[in-house]
C-alpha cells in the first residue's frame, strides 16, 4: 500500500498541467547529491528549515508537519520559529537555488508558492536567473516522504557539534526596515553645484529586480533609503523594467496586463524621489524576445520574426517598422503618463536577447542579413530616444556601449547616434593590469583596478566630438570581486577613481549595477573626491566626520591596508563570475570531481579552472591569501582605531569591523577551496585534511558574524548567496569529508 501511495504521489506531480514549459524542463543532467546527508530528504529539511514554513515543507513531500519537525529535531535543529514572508518576495531566488538539485519543477512551484507562468518570467527576465542556475535543470526525481527517514540506524547523521547561537542575532532582511527609517538628515535644498558630475545615479541595495513596479508602493525605494542616498550625493535611481508590462497597444493585446498599477507605482516613486532631489531612470533592454506562439497568433506578425534565441523564443526584429513603432509609442505613453521621469538608459547589444544585432546574429535574419551592424544598434537607440523625447523633451536618454562589437572599438556606432543622447561607457574597461606576475586587462566590475581605461577614454572622446555628454559606469560600493557584502572598505581606491574621472571631464556617473547600491561611506568618498580635494584629505575628512578627530590617523592607515591588499586581487572576469568568493565558506567541499561547470555568480561547484581563469593554481591561491592578509591587517588597525573613538560611535564601528572580518574570512576560504581542489586532484589526502580543518575554523569564526549582520551574504539580484544555515551545512560537509579521509 505504501508503495502505491508513493507512486501515486509521484504521478500527481509529474502529470501537473503545464500552462507553459519551463526552461530546461525534461533535461537529463544528473543531480549533484549532497552525500554528507543520509538522504535527499534530510538535506531538503535541513536546507529549508529557516526559510520555508514546516507546513509547506510537508506539503511539498506529502508528509505531516509533525513528521518534518521530527526529522529536523533528529538532525539537531532547533524548533522552527516564525519564518519571514520576505522569503517569498525578496528571498525566493535563495530558496530556488538551494533546492535546484533537490526537487523537480512541480515541487519547486509548491515550495516557492509560484505559478508556472510566474516562475517562467522570473527565470528568463530576472537578471539572467536561468543562466546563473547553469542554463539547465537537473533531472530530479520527485521527493516523497517515508517514515523510514526517522530511523536513525538506517539514516545516521554525521556527528557535528553546532556552535551555540551568538547573543547578538539579526533576522535575515533586517537591514530593510533599518534603511526604511527616516533619519535626521534634511533633504537637499538645491542641486549640488560643487560636483563636476551633473548625473549621479544608482540602484537600490534591496530592489526587486524582475518586476519592481508590480507592488504599487514600490518598496524597493523607501523614503529612508532615498534620504540617505541623497545625503551622499546621489541624484538619480534606476529601475529594471520590461517595456511590454508598462503600456498597452491595440496591435499587441497580450502586452500591458497590470500596467495601470505599475504606472501608478512609478508615478508615486517619481514624486517620492523628487522630495530628495532624485530623479528616476528606467533600464531599457528592448525589445525582449517572445515565445513562438506570439508570432503565430496573428498573420501580420510573421514579418516581425527575427532570429530564434537559445531558449526557444524568437526575437522581435527591429528591422520591421511595426516593432519600432510599438517601442516608440510605448515609451511615449509611459513618459506621458509619468511626468517628471528622469529618462532611460539602454543596453542594446547584450543582456537579454533583443534585436537581431544584439548578439551579432543578424546575418541569420532574412530582414537584417544585409544591414550594417552599427546602423542597427543606433536605430534601436534612436527609436527609444524618439519615444522618450516625444513625450518628455528634457528627459535624458543614456546610451550604453556595453557589448557593442563584442566590447571592442565601437566608434562607428557612436557616430550614428542622436547627438542629444548621453553616452555611457564602463570606466575601467581594457585597463592593463598585472597581478602575481600575470598580465591581463580589466573587463568590468573592478574596484581593485582604478580607471579610466583606454576603451572608455576613446569612446568618450568620440562622443564629446559630437557634442554628447558622457557618463562613466563604475562600482562605488562593491563589485563581483566580492558581491555578497554591502561595500568594500577600500576608500583610497574609490577616491583615486573619482579623482581620475573628474580629470577626464565626464559629465555623469552610474554608481552601480544591481550590486553596490548600499548607502555606504564609499559614496561619500566618491562625492567628496570628485570636488577637488586630494585623496589623503578626503580620507581624513571622512574619518573625522564618522569617528571624531582622535582616531583619524589609525582609521586612515586601516583603510590603506584594506586598499593595498585589494590591489593584489587576482582579477579576471572569469574569477568574478565563476569564483567562490560570493558564497565564501558556504561552498561545500567535494571528495570527487563533480563534473559541473561553475555558473555566472550562481554555483561555483569545484570548478577551479574557471575560478582561476588566466592564473596558475598556485598564483591564484597566493593572491587570494594576499587579499585576506590585507583585510586582516586593516581589521587589526581598525580595532586599534576603535579604542580611540568616543563611546557614541563605537558600537557602529564595531559592527563595521565585524563585517570587514567576515570579508577577510571569505578571501581565506577562497584560497582554502582552491587548495583543496588542487590537493584532491593530485591525491594529497594529508593536505586535504589540513585544509578542511582550517576551513572548519574559518566557518566557526564567520558564523556569529553572519548571524549578527543581515547584510552579509545579500545582493539584490541574487538575494542571499548564503545564510547561516548554509554555514552549518558546511560544518556537516567538512565533518563528512574528514571521516572519509
């Protein structure tokens, strides 16, 4: 009878109605088992215990809540307290990622509380989410409860002593209400005329990336956050949008569902931000590809078909006048209904698959095969510009050269752009660097290398020659060099970059991508340094304002240690996207090669070749240890500085010091993980034992720091890279590895 029930439960899941086919559904890639747990069920309950209510866990696997609770207790987990509803809105990516190798799609939908249509949208439109998950879905069997899982003899747990919870614990997402609270800082009375940068725009630290306007009050930008950003010199914020969700069109009745509430939310945000001298900008990556059924729905759409995408959708070909007409009219409609919008910025040659030229596949399109690439890219930008300017002549259209000619020389595109557009380029791109004796060049997302680089300089000069204003895209707070922290305490590097861009004569700054938007001291540094003061003077003034006059010298030295260590970072875009630095010590050790390839800021797995990119193994490991040493030296000096501070600022300074210590532990763990994989692959079990023992110490030091600071591990487009429960799992993982060695 039990077998029949289990079979019936499995069939119910596998035969669920499929309104849409989810990406990678039906794939045959083998799952990666967490063999340090007695079973997949144990892993499922352990991983989700602090972020999914036990009743829902039970529903997913066909159990009773008391049975799930009993299994959790058998693993030594405490009783489940209240689970924050934020996990369903601001943390669903974390839940999805930690169950990617455990559950098939049907059970994932129940776990997340999402419809198939909603998950489909999130996977394809939520900042490369499916790419971050590996562009495939592992072939997970349906997970079904069996009372046998409660038999400790059949399913023995590793003997792990969990650390006692620290006295100071902060629930995940607690930083959000902290940043919602209004401070005593008055709003700016007038635009800041002292800055050489007319435009200084940034992304919210905790924005909902996929569809942030779906909630009318737009919680991504509360007044408390806007107030803090304005006080640090920010005068613009940006919002990710998908154009078809913002406006209706008679030729495309599928478009615009729910647009009224999004427009209402956008109007409210514009008015809210206006109080602080901040304008709102929309991110335009258009036109988004559509399912083939969209083109089959009406005969006149056949001519709009562009090149098929990797996920089976089809591009809306911008060589077709009707597609351009829709884009232009939709933007005009949005800017008409939301007066006061600051403008848009565009990505027209990468990110999501948009025009046929976007990924240089236009030769495959019958409409585009004989067209000039530069003209096609410029045409998309002109279309966007025309729609915006028709309704709002003073709004800015910021055209970003990201991806043009594969990140090469794109002066030909610049020459075809409307001269009233603003032109933007990544500041540090193509900057030559040498780390550990290895020469390379910066791609983007670098704080460790101070721009501008030759590509941006050349492109800005070409744009200036046409009378265009220019913008530098930078990362003021943090980057994918370490994306799971609100900011890096490398104030000297930030100040140098600000000074260089001021000298370069750029007119504006994009201060972050999806990460780096925390209202950090780095924004203060960027704003102060741009006004003309020297780097040392800027750092001293900031230290004095934050901590008083007595510790200024010690704080300055601490920041110098952090910056000097960070200059040793083994930078390569491959490391930034594929390395273990964001997950840090939460990434498990694997006794055998997994065969899995690291994914873009998603799963690092054990893919050392991808982590190290152009660096030899020993060089990459050594450089990570150099970065960790710089952090440790900075932490020691910052601790000395705290003793000199007045009592009123010590508590916040100690909290920041704990975050800096956590960063040092991340870099130390990166070196450990790489050394472990290298030792494993050469069969050196003694070295593996030493590394695992050291990693246990790292995890035990990190855990109370993470428990006490809800910011650690978080990034808006990935949600939490890891949570305290993952560090507990790493202890289980390490104990298992030691037992097998």
